C-alpha cells in the first residue's frame, strides 16, 4: 500500500516533518511513502 504525503513548505520545516512521517510509514509492513510537494503559491 502506498501512502501519499503531500506538503507545502516555504521555509523547509514542513518538509522535515513530511520526511519524518515517511520514516514512520516505512516502519509499517506492506506500506511505502510517496512524498509530493505542492508548487509555490506566493511569488
């Protein structure tokens, strides 16, 4: 089973949290993380 982790991060803090969530997903047997970033919304 794939788990989609979608994040938006301006300064990188939320990206770090998404990576930690992905590590947790990796610990579940049969699950794998897919990390996707939302494009920048502010110029």
